[in-house]
C-alpha cells in the first residue's frame, strides 16, 4: 500500500484538473415552517393545475396535505392528491397512477407536480412528471428520456437523508425481475426543493437512523468517488453525474461534519430540534455533492442486497459501507486521514486512518441499531455470487469506483461483508446492530 501522498491536502476549494458540471434545483428553500411559503410561490410561478404525490400516512395522519391544498385553492391553484405512494415504487405503480390521473382526474391539464414524503414518493413524482403529459409507460424512459420535457416538480422531503430533492434520477423497482431501474435526466431535478425540518420532527428512530445513514453514505461515497477529470461521461454534453470535484467535496465535507455532530443525537432523541435541523442541512449538503459527483460501490452492492432482502435503502447502504471503505484505503489515504480528523479519531497518520475509519464507521452503524454483516440481513453464503454479479451489473456505479480492479474488489467487499472481517478490526470492539 502506497501512502506517499497522504500528506497532500484535500481541503481545497480549487483543483486545476477538475472538469466541473454542477447541477442543482432551480430554487432551494430551507427553514422551519418554510412549507407555508409554497402556495404563494406556486401561484407566482404561473402554475394552476397540480398533482400532489404522497402516501396514505401523510394524507390521513398529518395536516400537511390538507393545509397545502386549501391554501393553494384559495389562490386559484387546483391540486389533485394522489396518495398511493409506496416504499420502493414500481414501474407498475407509476403506470397505474398515470392512467388514473389522466383518465379520472386532471387529464392533460396538469402543469406541475408536488412530492411530499421520503425518497420513494419523490422518485414516483419524478417519473410521473414524464408519464402524465405523455401517457407513455415509464419503462420507455429508462436509460434516456429522449426529447420529452418533464413537468416541473416541487419536492418536499419529510426525511433527512435521501437527497432526491436535488438529484436527476428516479429509481423504480421493475417487478418482472426484482431489479431497480433508473429514469435519469437533469431536467428531472426539481424546480423547487423545499426542505422544512419540521417535517422530520415526528420521524421514529428507525426512520431517522435509516435516513441519516443514507445522507452520510451519500456524503462519504461522493467524497471518495472517481475524479471529475477522468469520469467517463460517454460523450454526454449534459451528464447527470460527472465525478467529484473541489466543489462537490466542499459540500460532502460539511455534510459529514454535520452527520458526526447530529445523526446519533437525532436518533436517540427525536425531540432534539437542533439535531433535526442539523441533519436537514447534512442531507441537502450531501445531495448537492452526490447529485453531481455521483456514487459508486456502496450503492451498487446495496441495490443487489435490497433485491435479495427487500430491506430499506438506508439499511442496505449501512451494512456494506464499512467494507467498501476497507477496500479503497489504498487509493484514498489522504481523504481517510481527513475523515478521521472529522470523526475526532486518535490517529497520527494516513496508515492509521485507513485502518481506523472503516471500523469507526461500522461502530457508528451498530450504535444506530443497524445490522453490520450480511448474515444479519438473512443473506446466505450461496447468495454471494449473485450479489457480486448483480452489483457489477449496475455499470453506472461500478465504473465510478476509483480502483483499477473493480470486479476483484467487488468480490472482496461482498465476502468481507459476509464474514465481518475488517483489516482494522482490532482497533475497536463492535456490537452487532439489531436487524
């Protein structure tokens, strides 16, 4: 392992070799009670016929849907509510919602879409931005949306973690083969990302932990991903993702700092408003990083695990994250040293940081009550070849893993996540999180 460059500073706001392609929502609004601004903003945008995409919990157990619909109606903005959202929305659900809304409710009149909920509801809303005006099945947009211009989207996340309010993609489950497919284009980034931390105040601990570790994964994975100067854009003039740069790393660094300060506080005490607000900031900062830099092996392997276990996205990210970190210390030693300092780990060198950071991250995952090995998720040894194959099949993520031997390291990650072996295991005692 070569640590000769470990002393190189990564905390810089300029890297001459970067080729930056940075995309964000057109408007980003963040503040407690900010949701009250939305009806007037929608009116000002000139929109008059909208669909609000959410699920039964928010429509029936919170006042937020009715409050918005009534306030918007008073300003001359008609809003139809679709509350059929579900975890891991499928292509079938999207097509059924499209048919329902087009034939029974708004027809072709809809001029904007609003999403209220977690990443699943926001992903469904993004897909509907394409299918509502066209009536086409959503699978026709997988890979390339062509010349279709989606409806403008307002995203209001209710968890601090997914970052979907700032990203160009919608992830849907294809029930025909239990794999996740991506509908992706920069035009799918929300016109308005409205982050109101008050939405998260009542999130239960399990949701708080899953969302928080998702935000952290976005931050650390984008901080360590392939550089913008060598990212394979396939000749695309407007890529959704384009590798890390000094700009994306700036946001990732601050997101990690906030996660270390507030994630466990929000998990242990949901009434801690400072922690809730801190995680809202952490989530959007992480989204602004990975929404342009992209992700790699953690999400690639996590998608494969989710296909086998149907466990939550945050959990599947969390279980594999320490082992991905363990597999890339030789190519990101300087960055590991910086992360160790952010975590206040007692390390004196990059060599020590490369060993200590994966262990410390796994300890953190365990303290959040999340499993830290694949067997704790019900994965059996016979499943490992399938996991490796399915993970490598997500090529947009595999190609961004900043190593030369991607296939070999994916295999090592899966095997280590099964056995629980980390090179730095002796530096700490880990308690397995509860499934």
